[in-house]
């Protein structure tokens, strides 16, 4: 199960030139600064832009192969496309907007039921309304539902939250996470928001100046020292986790991660439920020995991988190997590096001051 995308597209002042093999499942985020080629790449996948040299297969289906003069037009590609603006038909009710998407797909090829989509996106109460009577977040949920109603084999999302304020983004993100966990449809998700990427993506492609500078699993890309993500104020590691138990006395939830356990704020997730934790580099301190009397209860043994300069000349970024493939970041001062003798190979204890459960 994979997506192979090779495109070269020349503009007067910009060239997109990528050669990617991506997972054919889960959410792949196309991340990078403005003008890096994220939307151009998405439009090539959709067939809205015709690359001068292109090849595209989606889980075994060839959609473009210029060597064989094969090009499937957009309207014949089984994909859904969600833009920054919802672009709903203003004269139609929500239900009739969904029917428009549903009718694009023959009955025999429908793999997602309309009732399931309506329930997943929580739009049942909106069905009789017209777009003018919906909030921005509601309109975007309907736009996503309409794209899913076509039973796409690939869902393309071009910064679907960019036009929303923080409150509306907070409302819609849980619905996107539900789609991620409950629908077996691969997603290419364009974003320049580290928060969205951390919450939604399984795989990340980092684009800059029309080229893919890195591609890999989420935490690998978030913690790579040669990429700008690790030098943002929001630099963080995201680890897969599973709910291990609840401490009702202290209103905490314990989660297991590949290298141990962490206590987080109480969650309603049931024991055994999969989740993610995000640990910001600024919330990790280091010690050479575990402290017996400290308010910091989350302590993980680790090995120093490397020490990097950071955007603040007073601070260093330390990458830590927790074992079992888990990488953590710690942002500490260079004085602390010198005082503790922090260097590659040193065994330390990562003291985690704050853990965000991404449920």
C-alpha cells in the first residue's frame, strides 16, 4: 500500500521537483513555509495541474504515467478534495450538498455510508440548513462530509483550517482525529501549522523551494536536527501511547509509551485506548541522577544522541534516545550543558514537566 508521486512542474519563478514514495494509509502531512510547493504538489496529485514530467500511482492504481502517455483527468480520479474555503452550493441545503457528492459515485463503488459520515462529523442537526446559516467550522465539516460522500480512495485537504479562528479550529480538530482513526482512507494534508501536524499526521513530508527535503514518520521528522521544526518555540516530540489506567484520587491518567509510563491530566479515554502524547522541548529538564524529592513525577532514563545549537544563542537543543525507537527533545542552557557534562552517549534522566495528551 503506497503512493508514488514523481512530478516536475515549471513556473516562471518556481519549479516543483519531487520524487516521493508515501504510505498508502493514514495521514501524510505536506509541511513547509509559504511558497514551498505544498499546494502545487496537491494539485498535481489531483490532476488540476499537469506536470511536464509526471508519474502517480495510488495503492496500485496508475493515475499518471507520462512515459506511457497516460493521464487520468481529475473528474475520473476517485479522490475527494477539501479546500481552505468550504465552497458549498449556497442555494442547496446541507443534505442536498451531501447528495451532490454522493451521486458522483456509482452505487456499486460506494464504500462509505452517508449515515456514517454524518455521525462522524456531527452534522446531523445541520442537514436542513443552508450554508449561509452555518458557522465557519460547520461549513468546513460539511465540506469534508461532501468530499467523503464520494467514497474517495484518496482524500486531499489543502489547509482546511486556515480560514478558521482558534476557537473554530479547536472545534473541528477532534472531528478530523475521528476521521483519522475510524476511516480507512489515506489523506494528504497540507498545513503550515506544527500543531495540526502533531495532532493529525502519521507521516510528514517537509517541502522547501519546490523540493522534498525530508520525508518520514512523524516523530522522526519532528526531531531531526537538520530541519527547522526542531528550532521552533513549539519544538516537540510526539509519542504513541496507550491508556494504562486512571488515578481517580489525584485526577490523573497513566499512559504507557514505548519506554515507560507517564502521568497526564485526567482523560475520559478508556483503559487500553490508543492515543498520543506531545512533549515540548521547553518542558524537559535533565539530571544525572533521579531526584527522590521533586514535584516532577515523570522521569524517563535516556541516552544523549547529540547536542545542537538553537535559535537562542544561550540555549542548546539536546536529542535523547529513550529506547524502542522513541526520541525526545530537551531545550536547556549551554551553561547547564557544561555544568552537567552533557555529551553524546551520556546517560541522563529526562524530567518531563508537562505532557499534553492528544485525545
